[in-house]
C-alpha cells in the first residue's frame, strides 16, 4: 500500500538555513515547508513545535522508514524528527434520491 510521509523536523538553533538547504537538495521530497508563527519560544521548539514539514510519497512504510534513516537523520543540524503516515482512501457517498 502506498503511503505518504509527513515528516516534521526540528533544527538546532542557528542551523535552520543549513537544514533548509540540505532539504532542498533531496529530490524525493514532493513538498518542503518552513514552519513559522509558533507562539512558543525557539529554545522550546523540540518540545512544542517544529521548524520544517517535508512530504514524501513512498511505496510502503518500510521504504519510508529507510528513507528517514538514510536521508533525513544524517542531515547536520536536525535535532528532532516526527513522522506521520498518511494512507489515501476513497469515501463512497450514498446516491442521492431525487
């Protein structure tokens, strides 16, 4: 089953630009977002908020796990990672009767 990985990342204070540059060079990522506007202080970001959200489409959860371990974790300046899996589905609505 195909999965979408929503990967939330914390960057070390002062290393955000370097992390952003590294993420920009990973072609497998379908989307990359720098997150701003969190009301908590930066020094608490690893506990309360995230600096980046990246999205990858993967063939299965095992391939996604390998991608995170081999391509995301080694990036210098990343101090926290949370991965959420999304699996698409179809909702069948009942036919309307007129």
